């Protein structure tokens, strides 16, 4: 700012000498130039400006600064300077690495783009199966990019990130305080040391759009993944893989060796810090008969186990003759009580318990919903209908065992009819008689995947009248929630009215429908009858006990009041729709508070909950609750997936996430 002002004063010196100059700025320029402790160029410029009558004024409007902002934004270096900068960048940046990571409600993801001077590029999207903060996601992206770039010809390069915290921590300008951030920083610096020359630069988000787009793509639910983009799924943080003490099932030297060498032969590591750490650890260990033991708290001595024995011990305790297929924590405690110990006991116990196929197939059903609630709103009355079936029910007069129910999403008006057979022809007849010929052609009909709704003739009917036929099963395991709620109300009222005469439910169905239509709904604050016709219906109690409406009834005035009510109908419907939206939001908040999101990607192995119709009857209550494994082969919609099983092929209909869980092979 001071340089811009002094440059203007030098170029426009006659004007500065002849007039009073007003400088409009939001920066404390006057305070900076008048500070006694400033030195160097600022002091020189302050003395040079003191000969002019300069007044510093606050900038009051952006419009007055538009020209200066425009010049500052679009000023570019000269051609010679630009060429020099380009040549200099080519000398250093043999490749460029751009990374971006984010953590939000859609998941934890990152994007990595590695490009070379020859125009080649590697694009990679990362998806995390663990919780991470934004900074941790940025570090995961940087570490993954550095691992991808570690090839012999990529010894000089530039790293670009839009995370100011990560860049400044790597440059030692910011200090990492959190333990996980310190570990991430150490790992990033370790990877950077493999390069002869590098430069890490903080760039604005606008200049990092490609990496940002890849990060967003990592959480997208798409059926076909682009061929030029790699998809990597991280099961655990990078620092866990590097910091974890010798995995029990891995290869290499045993963790017992250095402790035993120190206790028996007094041999210490060459690193002083490691030697000090080993001395501290060894105080709790003893060697008896050539075996290493740890002095524990639950047992006096616990035999130390190496990698070659740990897996066998865990599997024997978990699923052996005396095994009870306990969970990870219980398995670890039981192993300790039996007198065995190794540093990664609890971690390995969780792995063994999670990957036990018998435990996975008999596990309890998951009750938490896997996806956020998807609310459906109708744009106008009788535009969107939900249709479902109730049954089987006791055989009624005429042999009816089922009932078909249709509800309008806007007015909550309900139509229902007994059915003898659940056929496509009966469904088409019901739709024509109770919806098309009574309320007009709707915009949308939502049903489940039943054969009576998914047949050729029903589809032809919808195509003929231009009706959008949607199937709600992929979004909800049973059908749409609105129709399910109405079904419950109808069945509840029928139970109360029928008492012991269950077979007469078809005769009582019109009474139940009339009661529903004349009862105020909590979601709209209005009765379905008034939402449909603009006035409240007269019910039998008003004629039996002479309500004021009946006593003071006057035909001439009644006609005028009905017309006035029709004029007010649109306003009442608008108010009811607003109230319904607020009601849906309140329900969604409660529902979403219990959600435990489960999302799967293409290629994932999953177990499917056993359908009661396909459960092994011979096994009775001992039958498995889950079957599989299946593989995710497609994404059918929000929370619905197409799955296939080796030897059985793909299931004909998509399966909801509520019926799936991840399979650990």
C-alpha cells in the first residue's frame, strides 16, 4: 500500500504539490507511516510524503475503489519477467502435486493430482473408512500424493495445497501441538526427504479446483467410475500403519527379541533414545527358563508371545473347543487372564473377532437407519399419490383378504378398497375408479416393487396418461412412509371397531375412512375433507345432539359461506403446506439423530440380512441372520444397491442399505 502511494506521488508530483490529496483506504496506512519504530524503506517513504498535504480517509464504498481493484487484479508481469519465471519453474518443478482433503457430513475424502511437464497426469480420489478432521484429511491427501510421486524420475517437484495450516506446519512456520498432527507432520517430512529439491506452496482454493473436484467425487454415489481416475479406499489412518508396533500377523523380527537380548546379554540399540526407552520397558519383564514373561496386574506373570503363536492363541480362544465367539474386548481380556501377552493384543483381538465368518452371519440385526430421512412434498392437491397393500387379513364377506390403500401427499385424503386377489387387473381398476375418474390424472404415483405395481399393463396405464411411476423401495425398505403411516391408522381403527368379529372388517372399512377424513391431521393442522372440499363435513354427532351449525342452518347464507370458504381454500392450503414442511423437518431432525450412516462403494463385499421367506426352516431359531458374501455391482439410488453373489448371479431388485453390512473376509 505504501509503495503504491509513493509511486503515485512521484509520477504525479505537480498535482501532489498543488492540491490537497485524499487517500481512501481501509488499511491503517497513516498509523504505519507515523510509527517512530519503523525503519528502512517505510521511514524513507514517510519522510518523502511529509512534504505533501495528504489526508487518509476511510473507504466508504466499494464502487469508488473498483478501478484500483481492477488494475491490481489484472496487472501481469512483463513478457520477459513471465518467461524468466516460467523457465525458473521448469528448472525446479519437474512435476506438480496438487492435493485437497475435506471432512463433513458426506464423509471424509481427498483428491490428488500429479502432473508432469510432458502433460502426463495421475488423478486419484481417496475415500476414508475412518473419522478425520479437515486438517487430518489434508495431511492424508499430501501423504498419499507424496507416495504416488516417489518414483526415480520424480526427484524435483512442487507441492500445492489450499490448507494454510498444513503448508505452514511443513514449512515450520506453524507449530503442531496435537499428538496426531505431530505424527502426521513427521511422516510428511520423512516422505519429503526422499526428494532432492521440492517446494511446498499454499494456493487459493480457486487454483486447486481439480483436486477439490476429485475430493467431492470420492463421496459421490455413481454407477460408472471414470477410467482415468483411480479410487483408493483407506481403511485406517496412515499414521496407524507407520506407528503401530510390529503387527502380530506380519513378518519380520519379533518384538520379544530386543527385550530378551537386553535382559540376557545386556545388548542395547545404537540409538540413545531407543536404548533409554528399552531400559524403561524392560523393568517389567523377566526371563525364566529361556522364556520372556511380563509382570502384569491381573496375573503375576504373563508369557510373552511372538507373531508365530499369537494368531493361533486368539483363534483357539475365540472359536476353539472352549471358545464362545466373544467380541474383541472380551477376547483380549480372556487372553490376558489365560496368561498371554503381546503389545498389540487388543487390536489383534478386534481383528480376529471382526473377521470371524460365523460371528458375522449370526450377528444381531442393525436397528439404526443407515441413511438420512428423505421427505417427499407434493406440489399441489391430488398431484402425488402413494399406493400400498394391507394384508393378509381375516377372510371377509365375499372372500376379501387384502385391502388396497391410496393416500394423497398434499391433502392426506385416503381411498381404500377390499380385494379378493392381489392382481394387476384389480390394482388398475382401483386406480381408475378411485383416483383418475374422481380426482383427475395425477402427476406421480409412488408404489413398492410388488408384481401388481411393476407389471406391463400397469406401466402402460401410467404411460398412456403421462403419470410418473416411481418405486419407493430403494429409498425405504418397505414402501413410502406416508402410506405406511396411514396403513397403521386404518388397521388400528379396524381392531378397535371389530372386537371379536374380525371377519367383518370390509363392512367397517368405509366408517374408518370417514373417521380418518374428518379428523385433523397433525402434519397439516387441517382435516383431509376440508383440504379437499374447502369446508368441514357434518358428522353424525352434530345431527344427534344438534350442534350450532345444525341448529342455525340457513340454506341461503350457507351457499354464500361455502363460496367464501372456497375463496379462502388456497390460503388454507398454503398455510397447511408450510405447517407440513415444518412438521417434516421436525421429524427429520429426530430421525436423523438416530442415523448411523452405512455407505458402500462398487466392489465392496457385504452380507445381506436373511429374508424370513428364505430362512432355513429346519434350523429354527438357530438359523443364520445374515447370508453372503455379496458384492456391490451398482448403485440404484439413495441408499439402495445392486448386489451379486458368486454362483447365484445378481439379485433382480436393488437392496436397501438397512439390509446390508460390510463383510470382513
